[in-house]
């Protein structure tokens, strides 16, 4: 089945992973800006990273027929450094017109601190000013519930935001309801040990339905599995869910959400075929 | 949206898996018991026991309740406490 991975960090994957994803049916993906495994010291470090996301990765992906999109920000972990964060936020507009940039993300909280909250709000200002979509990271483990509720407080308190253009990621059993009830999109990250498993993601779909829900692999530096979305598809099939329902979650929902970004020009395999016949 | 499988099908499919997971948990508690030193006062131990209890209660949202056992509490007045002004 063709699928779209809405949250995967390809800068931390080898080229063979692009080939594997293509073989598994991945036709497109979106890569949020995140922590590199170490704190970067300068705004130029981020400028180079954004070039990697907007110039290098789209080419690497295209070799395997995968369409690559990305999101820009300074992540919650490095947002503890408020001065550097402000420099990065001021620099981001240099990249907003690049053809694969979908919006601002993944912004969020990490340890739920005051500094993280301040920089989160300043990212919302940036998104509002440039009419950008937003992708949100929610904290891990014991900080997730508190952090998700804090993020929702900040989002719902901002009347400039169109909730249907905001995706709140890494939801689990105790946070998904809050996110969906407030009218946002929600993403489940299939990640060994610390986040959601394919089985639990299926459970959540069965409890809440497929509306405004997506699944992703994260596929980052940690022990993660870039092919977690196909694992989810297999589990859904083993439970005899319809192909239409599965396709909605792994393909149609991401396309519906991302289509709200001005620069999203996704071409399905079918349109590519027609275009090549027309020459 | 419901689960297309019947309860009997879910049980047949998952019985061995659930059994294995319960055994892992039991063996991990034994391991804690056998090892030197004492962690009985560590708050994480109380969490683990509370989670086990929640998981065996006959409710429909055990997974959500277990998650909450392992979560820091949320304080709805945090914005005032941290002096973070909403937009
Ligand atoms: Zn991420």
C-alpha cells in the first residue's frame, strides 16, 4: 500500500533506509527540525541544518521516488537557550519560501519549563506572521501529560490559530482525547519502549476512529524503526480492518492535512503516470 | 469504529503473548527481590505496584489509567505560576 510518513528524521538515516522505505510503499514523507543529539552553539549551525533539510534530503529522497517535505524551528530541548532561540527564529524566514517547507515544527516542550514555553509562544508568533502550519512535539514519558496540557493551553489561548492547521504529535492513550476534542490533528509515533506500539496505535484508532489521526515512525537517532508505518498497516490488516480505513490513516489523512500548506505539491503515483504519458 | 475481531479471536491470537509479558513482569520483580540493596522506598516501586493494580481492574481505559500513574500532575494555573503570558 502507498503510504506517507508524516514525521521521520531522515538526516539520521542512511541512504539504504530510503530504498527500504520505497520498497515498503512510502511515496512521501515530512521531516520536522529536531535535536541533533547535541546542542548546537550558533545560529549558523542551524542555517546549515536547514540547508540540509531543504536542499540535500529532497535530492536523496528523490533518487528513490520519495517526495521529501520539511518543517523548520529550534526544538524544545535547545529552546532552553532563549538568546540562541531568538536568533534562529529571526533567521527561519530566509527558508520559508523553499519549495519543500510545510511550516513551523516540531516545536513543543521537553521538560515543561518557562523558557521552553516562552520560545514555544514566539514560534506561534512566527507561524501567525507568515501564515504557516504548525507541527508539535509533545514531551516524553512522565512529562508527556503535563506538557501536552500546557501546550494545549497555549494553543487554545491563541485566537490567531486555525486549529485544523496544527498537528500535535506523539499522542498516546492519556493525551489523544484532549488533542482531538480541541479540534487539532493528532499523530501517533510508533517507537519502541518510550512511545506507542503498532498494536496500541490500532487500539487508539478503534477507540477514536480515523478522523484527524495519523501514524508516523519518528525514525531518529534513537533506537527507532523507520518502517514502523508498514508494521501498523500489517497489524490493522491482521485485525481485518478495511483497506479503505487503513489507506485513510496512512495516506489520505496526511495528504488532507499537508495540502493546507502553500508549498505542498504532492503528486500521487497515478498523477505521475498520467503526466509522463502526456509527456 | 469497532474491532472486527471477536473476543475469542483476540484471546487465541494474544494468549501466549500476554502470558509471556506477565511472566516477564513477574521475573523482573523476582530479580529486584534477589538483588542486593533495598529499593522498596524508591517512589518508582510504588508506581509499578500501582500500575499493576490499575491494569487488573475491570475498566475500559486501563491503558490510559496506567499512563496517568506514570505521569506528573498537570496544574491548570501553571501560566500564572510561571508568569507566562498567553497570546
Ligand atoms: Zn521528531
